[in-house]
C-alpha cells in the first residue's frame, strides 16, 4: 500500500501471538495488549509454542462482577445506560469496536476476544439490586451496548433471559441489539414486555451477501435467519428495527437499500446505521483480515475508509466518529435518508412507557 498504509503490511505488525486464520474465527492473530509490559510471540512455528497455532477452543470464564449497569456518556450511540452480561463475543465480527475493551481484562483484542468469554454470572442479582435503588428513574437500558447478549454463551448460561425476566417484573424499559436468532427463544417474554411498551429490538444486518457475512461475521446467523427473526418478532407485536452497521465503503455500503427494503418487508419499522471506524487494535486486525480476505481490493477499501476520517481510519470526535465525514460518508448518509423515506421507516411516534415502573410490592409510579 502507498503512503501511510505501507506501515501496516503483515510483516510489520506489532509482535503478538501470530497464527494462521482459524477456520471459524474473525481475527487472524492476537495483537499485543497495550496494557501488558511483556510481549509474547512465536519465534519458530515448530517450537514449543505450537499450541498457539491451532484453533483455540472457546473458554467461558465465570466472574463475580461488581457492577452491571453503566452510564453511557457518548452521544453517538443512542442510549443513556447499558448492561452486558458477557465480555468478549464468540461471534467474531472483525470490525467490532468492543474488541479493545477486552484488553482491560488482560486479554488480546484478537482471537482472545472471540474465544475467552467472561461470564458475569451474578448479573441478575446485580440488576435486581440496581433497580431497587430508590433513586432510579426507569430510564431505558440497552442490553448489548457492547457485546451481543445472545451470543452462543447465552445458550449455556441464560443470563439475558434472567435479566429480561427481572425487567419484566419491574416494568423496566429495555432496548436490545443483536444479530443472533437465539433471541427467538425469548419471544413470548418479549411479547409480554412489548404489550407494556417496555422493550424495543434492533437486529443488525450488515450484508445480504452470505459469503461476505461469513467472512466478516464468522459465527453469526445468516441474513436470511435475521430477516426471519424480524418477521416473527414483528408478528408477535414486538417493535423491531434494523441496524445497518458498520457500513464499509467498497465492501457493503452498496447494500443499504437492499437491507432496508428486506427489513421493511419483514416488518421492521425503524432503522439505524454506523460508519466503520477502526480504533486501537481493531485497526491492525481489520487491515490484516482485509489483506488476506480481499487482497484484490484491500488497498481501495482501506483508502476509502481513510478518506472518510480525515486521512486516518479512526476519529474519536463525538458526532463524527460513528458517521464519518467527507464525500463518501456523506453519500452513505444521503442513501440512508433517501431509502428510509422511500420505505417509510422511522415514521412512527413511539416511546418507552416509564410510568409503569414499579418495585415488587409497590404500586406503579409516575415520573
């Protein structure tokens, strides 16, 4: 690659635990954790570190967390509070912004993020305790503000289900964002919550192209299954929308209309989107993945991303970082508005009902 991009070819990546692409992982290596002083690497493929080359099986690391609900200060994400029962995500989406957070736990943002899943096993107890706080005002809480609450770990631990049951008991408004059809296991509960206007669901669809989906989001459900999920939840009376994010110029940005149309036909009533941003270790992971997965257009895609972030691939400024700037980002935004209007998305007047929040044993309260 030319210019700045030459600094990111595979031979100059920071030392880490290098490994060939595992068959079902998104990241292709473990970049060095910026919080660690020591660097671990494989000097010889035939040496004592050979175990690192084989595909790493998923490990569930159970943890007693201290807190669960977090206040969100960013104005770009559309939520005031979030909670995540799992840290790390087995879906393995190569672009995921949550990867960097895994470094705080002493792991890498690469393969570790996808294979070492922290399970906050006391999440239900923490959530109930949080809602019992007399000063809590029933503000909506996003479930999956960081990692997917319906990732494969949910099939074993059922923490998301427990959190929804508690929210239903308290009439606490909940927003959910997921790309996993496992949410259908909770359809009846979501139906009850929808009847009280205390739940709203966003299903993420980044591509209708199955080959791209499989490469970019290796352990997620297909777009066809996600559309079926939108349809079934919508028919059950649950408010459902589609998240088209991230839009990546040169890869999936041309699919916005198709995704929006398909989601509308399935019953989605509202939309959201984000523009690709590659902060921290994600920059290294995505570049490496791009060169190996789409070598014939990797340079073009990389430069298009740079053109949309002032010559870089990341912008930390609020109001811009999730939308990008410049001609390409502007064209995507224009598409979003045009097709949203064409398919009559985002027209409903809808809001969570916070007036019915109650603590067990209390009458409903008005805020």
